[in-house]
């Protein structure tokens, strides 16, 4: 069914409704983005200013910069493990909540709570949980004579800690979207599967999960882009340490821009991050479109 | 069509202006009325200063709009304001660590004539004031000078039968004797950063005779990979890893303070604002047992840390006179005395404040000789404890990250100092 054709006057009204948003996006997103792009081709330095040099020197420097290259690995580890953990946990909880009716439905509200906590507060909560001298976890295990290792002093541990904190704070996002998608799946399908003798586990993996696939892909994409922008958790929990082991790319852009005053170089890192996120989004959106068409 | 578009545009702009108006208002108003916009970052003394803003208005008729923000917000706010030429700040919090960089960038107004014109200039502590001198001109007035002290649990040292460590070598022995399963011997900051581990580590470095540069400020050849610095780093690593609490490799000052107050660590060496929290009866379970002393020394003597904060006037402000009025008031004996009485603020920068009986009584409560100890440490402290050069924030971070990596076993101490040396060279050459 095609939607009824709007009149020309209606068409104009709709276009006008886009004005405020377009203006806001133009002023607050596109313009700074172009500014950053322009900056990334200069050698502007906060203290030394700009020598007039224009070129792609910053982008050439990126791939000779070991700190930048290692920041990409760190970012990818944080993103890959983070998104995986959030999607699995969020989906599991959504599937559980979906079947719960009656007064226990209040659980839905409770599970959303971490999503409302600001990231800096999330970071402070988990920093104390992962600091052995402050952590109730360590205190409880100490009663049984077990020493819980200090996560934040090794690279693997610190990355794990950030992934845990990030997952705790953002699984509700995955959960909410998957829950909405689940409500759109007809219960008839489950009933039909049950009649045909499928177990509930089998029905989930063979019927529900494939139907959720486009939703999961989309939600994973959203989370992926968000995880590329990791900053507050790193800033508060590890200061980029131990050593530089948790300086992900976005954090490194901050270090270069604000701490080292290399504004132009920082901008080139940010441009790289933007292009990287855009390319991945584009690829996944295309994959998603193929999937929806099929 | 055009008419409609214009109307839509006007509506949008109107909507926009109502949102923007409150943001622009203080700056716009300051131009005509007697007002100063002050931007500070949050510390007990700056929060205390903001609380006294009405006193300033009562005395001078100038209204001070004091904005106290977090340190991270502060950095980006001033960077945008100064590089954008916004001129929306008349007085700015100026850490001495940043002053060289800001002056080189042309962000600060010199205040030499005004400072030299003060009747009571001699009362200002010389070290902190001179730290604001860049090529012959003053670019700030100090209001905060913190130095380094040691805090130790007298009960635990007595029980172990050891005396107070006078040197870092002695500290190794004392730590070995005091360390137990219940209480780690020592907790210090290890988290990487020029204001974190690089605030405390140079106390060990300099005690062993280590330096950042061959001969500051005449010969600025990096000298971080010297045998003295290696010895200092090895001492730091042993103290932290063998005698520090679990997880010390990521400790910053809040974790250090908590470990002292909860009886998880017997000693620390840190800034006065940190060590004084160990002896604060309201917060520390072991306030009665902790004693404050000078930090340990070494073959090259003692070198207590020093951190100085001051007030500067951004270049191009239209309110320079009112701005200096504010600076003068904020750093006056009267205001600093009020702050010392109202807040946990033994870090005043005028000698006369220590003569105030109320101030004396308050800080005798911390420890009988606390104010004297502070002055003694300040006198021992090097003005260039952290080198006063524009690239220090970058160099300090680079060294701090490598030092942290060494403490956490990501690289050997030799590799860490070698890497720091290479990075210093490339930063200076760039």
C-alpha cells in the first residue's frame, strides 16, 4: 500500500518542519566538523600558533606514531568486547523480561536504572569497586582468605574493568530496544513451534533470534559507534594507565589536543575517528538493508 | 515561499537568542558596569574565595562573578576562550605549571607595575611570587603554595622498633620493618600524570641527586636516564610494589588518603593538603597516631614538592583595573586569613597570615609545629621542582606514563627512563 500523496502545500509544511533541525545540525555539527577538517590540514599549535603550513603531514604522521597505532588496538579491544558483552547481556535480560507478566513487570524499570547514571559517576563507582583497598568485593573475599587480583594495574585487567563498567552502564539500551522488538514478534510463532515439538531453546535460536537479527545488528552498530568515543571511563578510572595501556584513540586525541597543545594533530586523529566510524556505519547499514530486503 | 522561509528563520533565530542570551549576558554587562568575571578551578581555597565574593563588592563596589569549575572543564573552557579571543574572563586561575606556556601563547597580561606598586609586596612569599616571573615580568599573584610532607603512624613505627626515616634509603628499611598483612607500610600516588605521580616522584629523584635537565635553566639537555634517577625509580618501585597496598599501581590521591584514614597504610609522602587529611580527626580513624614530618632526603638533601597556584589577568581584557583590584583583594592578608580560618587552607602565600592568632590556633590543632614545618619545607623546596618551561605539561605526562609503566611492570626501570629520555628529546626538538 502506498501512502496517500500529500498536497503541494502539505509538502511545503513538512519541509519547513525540517528547518530548525537542519539549522541546528548545520551550526552545531556540520560547521565544527568542517572546522576540524580544515584544522587537521594545518600545523596549528595552541602555544606556537600556525606557521602557514597546509598539507597532509598530520595524516602521514598518524601511521608512524606508535602511540596512535597502539591506541587503535586498545580502542578496538574496548569496542569489540564491550559491544559483545552488552548485546549478549542486554538480549538475555530482554528475553527474560519479555515473558514476565504481572507485578514483576516492575523489574523492567529496575533494570533500566544504570542507564540513567552519568558516565563520570559510573566511572567513580567502578573505580572504587576495582580499587582493592576500597572495594567491598575484595573485603568479602578477604574474609575467606581469597585475594581478588587488582584489575587496574595490568593492561588486560584495566581493559576488562572498563568493559565491565561500560557494559553495566549501557546494557539497558540494548535491552530496551530488543524488548521492543520482541513485543513485535507474534506469540503464534512460538506456539506453532511448540506444537511442532520444538523445545523452547530451539525455538529461541531457530525462530526468535533470526527475527531479532536486524535489531541486534542496528543496536550493535549504535553501541559500537558509542564505544569508539570512550573517554570519561578512561579519564576517571585509569588516567590512560597503567603506563599508556588504556589510551584509546579518542583519549589520545584529547591528550594531543589539550595536554600537548597539538591542536592540528589532535584534529587529524578526530577526523580519522570520524571517517572510521562513518565507514563502519555505512557498511553495517548496507548489510542491514540487504537483510531487511531478503 | 521566500516570506515563509524568512519567517521561519526569524522564529528560529529568536528561539536561539533566548537560549544564548543568558550565556552572553555576564560578559556584556561587565563591559559597562563595574564587574569582573573570575574563572577558578575547584579547590577548598577557591570555593572559599567564591563564598567571600560579597565582601569584595562591599569593599570596592565591584561585583565579582566567580565561576568555580572542575579542572577538566577549566582546561577546555580557557583554551576555547583564549584561542577564540572571547575576552569573557577578567581574572583566571593560573597554576604556576602553566604560566610559561600561557605567556608564550600570549594569553596573559603582565602585572609587574601593579605588583611592584604594592605597599606590602615584601610580605608575599618570595619563592611562589618569583615563580610567576617570565623574562622579567610578573604574570600572576600566588594565592596557594602547597609543599610536600611525610605522614607516619607513630604507633606502628614504635611497635616495629624503628625511627622516623630521614632518607629514602632509610625509608626502604623502615618500610620493610613496618609492613604487615594488616597495614601496608607506605602508599603514594602512582597514577600517571604530571600532576599525579609526577607531583611526588621528583621528591625521590631529587633526593638522590636526579634531575630532569643537565643544568636547568642553562643547559636544557634531557638528563632523565641518569644513574641517580634510576636509583630513585628503583626505590619508588620497591616501596610501592613490596610495601604498598594492593592495587597501588593505579592509586591517585583519593585512594592514598582513604588508605591512610582507614589504617591500610602506615606512611605517605605527598602535598600538605593530602597528608593533613591523615591527621584530621573528623575523617581519619588514626588521626591521633599520625605525625607529620619533613619528607625523607638523600645524598642531595631533601626536596619537598611544591605546587603553586595564582591569579592571572588574561591578555586583552577590557577590565584590567577592576581585575587587578580583585587580584589584590583575593591575595590580601585579610582575605587569605579569612580563608585560612574558614577552610582547610594552610597554603597561604603571605608570611603575615601565620602571625594571626586565630590561624595559629587552628593549625596548632593539626599538629603543634605544623605551620613551622610547612615554612621549613617551603624553604627547602626548589622553585623549579617541576621545570618551569612551556613544554612541561607534555614532558611531565610523558615521564609520568613511563614511570607508571615501570611500577606496574610493563617495562623495566631502565627501559622506562630511556623511553622518557627519547620522548623528552623529541618534544623539545619539535
